[in-house]
C-alpha cells in the first residue's frame, strides 16, 4: 500500500509553508464524481467540491475525453504568440451566457484572483478612475489587490501590513446580524460623503451571493439599487461570479436571477471542471479599453483548460444541470430546514439554487465557530467532507457536485444530521 495519511502529513509539514492551510488531514488517491478515495482506501462523500470547483463532479468522463483529445494536439502556445480555436470558441459561448443584451468580449486567465485583478485594471482604464468599492465579508482572492478588496482580514491578510490603497468598504446586507439593505446602501453614501468622491470610483465589486463570506444572498432589489447607484455616478458594476457562476445557483450566472446586468463579470472555479481557468466578460467598449499587450499572461486561457471548459458547457446542456441545481437546492434546503426545526443551534438556512448553507449560533445568539469546526471534523470521521465559511467561521456550506445522485446526497445529509 502507498504511504499513509499520517506520514504524508509529516512530509507535508516539512515541505510546505504553514500558510498553506489544509482543512482535512486526508491525502487523495483517486476520485470520481462525488467520491474521494484516500491513500488508505477510505471513501469520502465530497460535499466540499474542491471549494466550488466540481459542479460537474470529479473527472466527468466527457471532460476527461475532451482533455485527452486536446493533449494529443497541443498543450501550450501562449495565446498571445500563436492563437487557438478553443480559446475563441469558449469566449463566444461565455459572451452568450453572461446576462446582458449588449455586445460583449471575454478575456481568459488562470485563477479567480487574476480575473478580479484584470476586471479592476479594465475598469480603471475604461473610466480613468482608480477607486473601488467592495463589501464587508466579500472575498476576491489572495493577490495583493484582491486581498485589499477582500473584506475579511483574518487569516488572508494577517501579518502582511498595508494593502494597496483606493479600496473603500461598504456593508453587505445581513438581516441575521442586523444589517438591512438600507444600512448597506447608506454605507455607500457615507463613503461618498467621507472618503471618496463618486467621480474617483472606477468600480463597485459585489458577489451576488457572498461565498467565503457565508453564502449571504443579495436580493434582486439590493442588486437593482446598486445598479442604479452605479448608473447615477458612472461607476462600473463588477459581478464577481467566481463562486456563484458555472451553474451552481440554478442559472449559469447568478445575476440572471437578479434582474440586473453587470458591466464586467468574473468567473472561474467550476467553469473548467477541475482545470485552472478563469476570465472576465464585459461590454465590448470596456474590454477594449486596455492597449494591446496590456492583458493576458503566459498560461492565460490554457488550451487544455479551454477544452475542459467547453466540455463542461456541453455537459450542462446534455445533463440539464441547471434544472438539477434547482431541484438539488430545494432538496438540500428542505432537509436542512427540517433539521433546523429540531436543532435551535441552526439559526438560518439560506442559499440560491444548490449554493446552500446553514449558520450555527450559541443559545445566547453569538456565532458558534467551535461547533462548526467540530461538525466538520466529526463528519470527516464519518467519511463526509464538509467546509465551513463566513465572517465568523460558523457557517457550513454544501458544495456537492450537481452530478451526485440523490442517494449520495441523502447519505451525506444523513451523516451530517447524525454528527450534529
Ligand atoms: N472571488 C470569489 C468570489 C471567490 O470565491 C474566490 C475564491 O474562493 C476568488 C475570487 C479567488 O479565486 P482563486 O482562488 O481562483 O484565485
């Protein structure tokens, strides 16, 4: 048998900086759809989805086939040096999927953080302004600019000193913790009053459902108010759909359900079924604001990842996964609401489509991160992989592949209920 988890953990501790967190002390041997098998042969149901990357499951056969075909042709040329069709075709298909009845273009990069960096660069070039408004609880990545936009310092920016300037923080609506939509809009007005004039703000960046921030869902009305504020002041609206995109919420992009369009939309994670790919899609005139050579990167839009993403889009159509996200979401939500009826530590069940989470509180109403962390650990012992999130790390989020069977989902839910 291969080395066991414990000895691999010891090697990991010697070789990898402690800043690279690892939630589960498990080393994977192989995986398929919603199942991970570790190096000791233990099987886990995967409700973590590699942090929202596996909407089409581990190693979807269609994705694997497309990748193999691409590997037989070429693996890299750098799009800026010698272009290739899968990049262009993927951009065409993303342009058609991003909500908005206007001409669009798409830039492909490699990670969600890069997508956000580039969205801000494009917004700055297009408006001639530098400021950005971002939300408390928002998460946009681990590069310096995206860390500055991220509304949670611990642990992401801890010990790193000053972040790039020009980012102003608004409040995000959260009824459970006493922040109304009016409070959130008012916090933006306060920024305009006290910190920066609207004419200095290039963009407002928002996750339609905050991911790392605890699956907090923006209402369509709130998004419409943001859109109106942006229009009033000539500020660009960036929808960060890195976690909400690629069908998780029951529409390919969550903004479809919000009744507003963004000027720039970022995506990543599940779009390429486990291969590194991300991008920014936006109005043509904005996307063309940066001079040739100003966008891109050596590996940006790698052809193997593009082939994987094209297969993911086909799988969504062939397997009707948007409808599946909605029914799965209903199933998860009703199961969790049943649990919440008898377990008062579950203060709220919320989500959009199959992006579902629940928040754990103590009897005195304080967030309960210890309970969340014990639940994650207990569930792992029972062979279910879970993830927590949220401002207070007291939210359990469910990111099971949309391709998981009802039986697998029920089994995972039963384990979780038992652990609670
Ligand atoms: N934006 C959102 C909403 C995210 O959830 C994430 C990652 O979790 C990012 C950006 C950063 O993506 P990446 O980790 O691929 O850089």
